[in-house]
C-alpha cells in the first residue's frame, strides 16, 4: 500500500504545473488570433507607404536608434517589419528595421 501512495504523490507532482502551462498557451493563442485579425490589415496599409516620406512616432517601450517623430523614408514592409532610412542629427544616413508593433503613429509628409 505504501508504493501506491508514493505513485499517487509522483503523479500529482507531475501534473501540478499544467494549469500554468495551459494559461501560457491560452495567452499565446489569443496573441496569435489578435495578430491575424489586426496586423495583416495594418501591414497592408503601411505597405502602401513604400518610397514615401513619413514621420514615424514610436512607443517608448523599445530602445531604438530612431528618435520618436523622426522623418524617414519607407524602403520595404512585410507582415511584421518595416525597413526605413533616415538622417540622424550628425547628418549620417541610417537604415533601420522596426517591428510594426513598435509604431504608434505614421504621418505622411507631402513633398
């Protein structure tokens, strides 16, 4: 009878972490569903901005070389990333790739 109680204890310990794993998987599924609904539309809109001059405002969550509100030119766009080129304060031309999630606002500059 003693081995049965040990076996039950081992089974309980093995399955004790499953609720946490299930919650993590549920949150990942929600994020994927949210991205499929919203980001595809956003990337299609941003895809129209290729070769245009824009002022991009980014959120403060990520460390970026680009200053928030810098004027830049959009070079390429895919579903998750945007490739831009801009001139920094020292008049150096820089190219950078940003996640679309990092962008708060895009203002098109008419030339």
